[in-house]
């Protein structure tokens, strides 16, 4: 009788050990799977962020280029108007109408 109880006890210990190993193995596989998915999502987020930052920089550079072009246009107009005004003053001051 004692031998039979001892055999059952050993069987339960072996089954418990096998179940523990099985659970640890399944958790290890699941953890690796979840980690792989999480890493992929992180890299996707980083790629999207990099793309958005690049687009923001391109847009800002385009805005600055537009501002520079507008400022250059205004400066050219102001300089030509100033030159025309200076020429007109010289003509008026000198009294020379033949320019």
C-alpha cells in the first residue's frame, strides 16, 4: 500500500514538473512573440515619426524659400522705385527734362 502511494506521489511530482516546464515553455514562446510584435510596432512608429519630421522640415524650408523670394521681389521693387525717385529728383533739381 505504501509503495502504491509512493508511486502515485512520484507520478504527481513528475506530472507537476512536466506541467511547470510546459507552462514555462509556452510563456517563453508567447513572450518572444509579443516582443517581436512590439519591436516591429516601435520601428513603425519611429519610421512614421522620421517621415513626418522630414515632411515638416521640407515644408518649413519651402515656407522660408517663399519668404525669401517675396522679400527679394519687394527689395528689387523698392530699389528700382528708389532709383527712379532719385533720377526724378535729379531731373527736377537740375531742370533737365530730356532724360
